[in-house]
C-alpha cells in the first residue's frame, strides 16, 4: 500500500511536471528554452522553432492536465489503470525524445513516469 501511495504521489508530480514543461515551451524566454532543451539560442528564436515548441508545449500541458484531472473522474481501481496507461504513454514518448532530442529526457521525464508506472502495480 505504501508503494502504491508513493506511485500516486509520483504520478501527480509527473502531471505537474508536464504542465511546467508546457509553460516553458510556450512562454519561456529563448535563453531558458535553449538551455533547458539543449538547443542553440539562435535556433530557438526562429519563428518556426517557436511555433514548434508551442505546439509541443500544448501536448505536454494537455497530458499533464489529463493526468491530474482523471483523479476527479475515476475511482480506484479504474483510476490506477488510467494512470498506468497515461504513464506508459509518457515513458514511450520520453524514450523517443531521449534518443532524438536530448538525453536529459531519460532522467527528467522517463524515469519518474517509469517509477510511478511500476509502483502503481503494488
């Protein structure tokens, strides 16, 4: 039971994290975006890059919001199953992002989601 509660807490943190990532991708200053996403600042300042980051940001924000809001719509054990599905989605997308964008994604996004996913089975 304790492990599951840790998994629930970590799931909520993953949801909040994705809303934070959304904020950074949509509203962050180019210098902070470049540093956070291992990109050249001149690239981040380009209009097409800003549009791409904002588009990616809305996906991250909606995923984070969904992770948080399902808490109010489902009861256990359905809630756990929905969270596991959403966390599995985060893990798969983070694996792709880790290989294609930045290795930091493995630690920052994939690892917390994977740990939460596993702990929700207990």
